[in-house]
C-alpha cells in the first residue's frame, strides 16, 4: 500500500515522531511509522525498505539521537537511492557533519524548535501539500526548488549564531513565573538596600505596595540592560531560560525595553493587587493556548527552555529560605513577632 509520508526516527525520538504522525493523520495524510505499521511476524528490515519505496515523502526527525543511529542512516540512504523527497525536521540546535552533512546537503532543513511542534505544524502541512500536489513529487529537490519555497526557517550545516539549544517542554508558564519572581526578589532586595543606606526611615514608612511597584519599575530598566547585553537575567539563568529574536540573535536595547515594559504591564500588572492577578491569569491562559505571550508575539521574540536540574532547584530553594529567614529576623527585631 502506498503512503504519503514515511516518518524516519530513532527510538529515543519516538514520542516526537508519534505526536507528529498523529497530527498529520488528522489532516488526512497517510503515514507509515515503525513499529506501528509493521505486521506481526514480518521481517523488520524488509518491511521498512518496502515502506520507504512505497512512500512519496520521507520526514526525518533530525536530532542528536537520529544522527547517531545506523538504522536512521540506512533508511535515509535508501530514500535517496529511490529518489524519495526528504523533509528533515531539526528538533534541536545541532550541526550536521559526516554522512548526514553529505546526504542532506541538497535538502532544506526545517528548524522545528524552540517552540512546541504545534507552532510549526501549519508550515509543515503546507510544505507537504505543496510537494504532494506536484506531478514530480518523487525526487530530491534541486537548487531551483531550494530557493523557491523558503517559507520556514531554513538552515543548512551550521545553525545561526546565538541560538539557544532547547530541551524538554517549551511551553512552561510556571517556570517563567518563578524566573520573573526571582528577578523581582533580587530587584526588591537591591532597592531596599539602596533606600536603607540613603535614608532608613523612608524604608520603614513606605507601604509594601509602593516598594513592589518601585521594584517592578526598576526591574524594567535592569532587565532591558541584561537582555540586550547577555540575553538573560539572574532568574532566567537559574531556571535555564533564554530570550532571543526570531533570527536567534540577542535583543537590541530598544527591543529589550519594549519586551520588559510589555511583561511588566501585561504580565505583571505593575505589581498592583488584583490587577496583577488578572494579568497573570490572562497571560498564563494565552501562553498555554497560543504558545506565546502577547509581548513576545508582538515583538516576535522566542523564549527557550532547558530542563532545570535538581542542582538549580536546590539553589533556588536555598535563596527563598535565606530570604524568608532574614525577613523573619527583621520582623522579630521590629517586635512584630
């Protein structure tokens, strides 16, 4: 039986491969994927070779796992021998070398990161439909084709500069919340120390809400400088978060200011009670539903995540414990406890 798409993947990337397969089949693409489509008792290599030959397009789940897989390399070589059209989907920031650099040299590479696969699905589907609608849908793309339909991020060989290598889920509102909370905490501590040095009575008489709003405003300036200089902040660094432009470069000073201002207003409501709660709930819902916050979508910024290890979590917990300890001491000295 002929198939539209053969999904080539390593065993370690099976979750991504099957997720993609399910989404493509909902769009009425006929997909073949191992081991699902291998009948019981049939010879595995023979079934895979037959499936490749009867497919019109091979989608390669390109990752460090597939690059190290001899089986994936054999499937890729077979598809090239049979002149099957190849669409490599790169799911991590990695360079092509050796056999993969040679074999995929003529192919466009679709960078399906750092966002969730849903955010790239329309572009993938559009490319597949365009390819399947052609009468010459079998065969490697020539140079003319490579330059004729670059409607998605295309990189061959070396990835773009400053691209952060994402790992794990990329839609992580709670990680972003705690990263901003840490940054706000650090800013509030610095602000309190400055006021304490300059004029201590002011700190004692200033309401907490005023200090919170002042900390949020101060963070706008500090974050603007840090994002344009380093592409991150202390809180984001601790939680393995990076902010880049859609081209993979650090934000300019102007872009950083617009993003920081948008996050403070639309995401944190300037720290004003009730308003802050509403904006945070709204931002959480939008991020979960659309994969981007309003301020990142407006500026076309990309927020990337890496898995937060236990070491980082322990450091963050320690920071909050130390902060609460000193706050408790301060309350005791004031006689409030």
